């Protein structure tokens, strides 16, 4: 019995050390995202980004970049404050239902391919890995 208590105490001490040591833990990185666009009118489309999260806790920002070429953000580039539905730039909108976030990205130039990059910032100021995708 005493041996179990010593083991339990050591585990709790290790856990406490890890929690308070300041080791930065990554924000969630298991999520899915893709963009759809409207039919082009005069080479301009409206873009909508869909994100499926695995967890909705402790997210402060969602950073979105969409480009016509890999590594660019010439079509859309914005940091959305989590669950902010008002005060967004013209043409942009936020909607969340459970784990699914729908972001209206506004109008931008038509491109055969859209290269997207999404990452999340946690309330502890840590960024997730970038989720990259290509939509055509």
C-alpha cells in the first residue's frame, strides 16, 4: 500500500512539473478545412471556408490564408477572433455550429486552384501546426 502511495505521489509531482514548467503545448492540429467558391462573374468569386474542429475549447484565433499559388495569400488573409460574429471586414462572416465553422471570405479574383492555410491559436498563446490544402 505504501509503495502505491509513493508511486502515485511521484506521478502527481511529475504531472505538476509538466503543467507548470512552461513547456509550450501545441494548439490542436487535428482539424479539416476546405474552400468552395461561387461561379465566377467577371473573374470574381465569393469564397467560403469550412473548418471541422476536433475541439472547440480554448481557441482564440483562426488564421486563414488563401492564395492562387502555393505559399501565397493573395486571395484571402485574415485572423478571425473565435466566435466573433460582428465587426468583421465587409464581405466576411463567421458562423459556428458545434465543431463546424463556416467563414465567408468575401470576394476575390477567380483562380483555378486555391491553396489554403489554416492554423489555430489557443488561449495560452500557442499556434497549431499549419493545415494546408488545395481546392480546385
